[in-house]
C-alpha cells in the first residue's frame, strides 16, 4: 500500500493555531484567510480520525491527541521557515521575528543592556522577549531561543554553554557581626535563611569542601520567593543569609555591602546556557541573535569576578 504524503502545510498551520490560541490569530500571522486555516485543521482531523482541537464559542484548547502532536508539528513549522529563509535570495539579510525566553532577573539585569546595539545593527529583525523563571517548551510554545541558568539534564534541545554561574552564600557584614560567621554547614541551622523556590531541591542547601567532602543542610527559612531579586533588600538589611547567583550580588560584594560566608565551602555551580530547538536549520535572524548573545553575555564582568 502506497502511503500518501503528509499534509505538511496543515501541520504547520495547526502549530501556529496552537501557538496563537485562535484560528484568527494564526490566519493573521500566516497571511491566510480564516476559512483556509479552518479547512486545514478539518483536513487533518478527517485524515487522522481524531480531534486535535476542542472548540467552544469562547475557548480553543488542545485535545490529548493535539497535545501529543504539537511538538512535532511545531518542528515542521520551524524547519520549513528556516529552510525557506536559507533558500531565499534575501537570506543574506536578517529579517523577521525572533521569540526568546529568558529568566526574569537575568533578563532584566543583563540581557536588556545588550539589545540596543543588536537592534541598531539589524533594523529588520523584531524581538519578542518573554521574561519568566518558568521553563518553557521551546518547540510547543514557538520559541526560537531560550536562555537558561541550570545544571542541564539530557534533552533533545541543542545547548550552548556560555559561562559558569556560581551560587554564593552571602549576608551583610552587619548580620554576620551580630549572628556570627559560620564555618561549617551544620552551623547554618542556627541562622536565618532567605530561600529561593525555583531550585531543584527547595530548602536543601548542598555544599562541598576539598577536604571534608559534601554536606547538606536545611536551614530555617524566614522568607521564600520565586524571584531571587526580592531577596537582596532583605540581605542588605541584615535579615539573613541566602544562596544567590553571582550575577545578582557581585556589585554588592565588590562594594562591601555583602560578604561571602563560608568561603572554603562551595555550592555546585550552574551554567548559563543558550538553548534552541533540535533542528540545526536556523533562519539568519535567529543565528545573528545567537551570535550576539553569546558574544555579549559570555564576557559579562560577573562571569569572571572574584569575591
């Protein structure tokens, strides 16, 4: 039996409908009419014998089958766009929209400062940034690039490590003068901790020492937050200790407003990674932004700062 060719156009339209959340939004983004978009989805559903989208008068949502198909459909759309961009005569000019996900604090503090020179250099490229500490699904949500600060697990995504991000145990000198300077993780149980909820092991702090090995402690936490920026005012006011990424506290350490506690003990470092979907095909507009971010962020002053 001869198999029919897959309906790649309909799958690409489906991916855009899922990304925009409506037929009208997908039609506008693709330059198609609403009936063309609707017919493409209906064509797929008839061919598959299952519904991909659940429609009401007010809401459009993916069915279980739609959710299962979305990642590959998104890849079809991204690969097709990249292939056409590379093959087009104008492929030597970067133009079009690039969608980027980045952590909120890091994006605000460092990524934003790199963008004016990029926009000046590439006037035909439009950037759409989503700043959040949430880990997005690049393919299913239609992102071209994600910046992640993490110890990466195995993934089908392509990753480029830009630099190391150290986590430092810090407090104000006034707090340490008042409560004592700990020399061993076990002593942290007698201190006030300020905690970040976005880590892999909430509340557990793991330390390593070149002679004494590894120690894990769960200090009492007075303040929890899912955004580490919020901890700095409490740190500076002497309300406790916190494990903070170096890029958020290196200025304060340099100026003496914060102090690194237990400097002989280290916390497993994270990495700043630039993530892209698994396809090696990239539109020029995406590649030039990747090159720009890699060049500007890998040389950030905090990446080489010594407290």
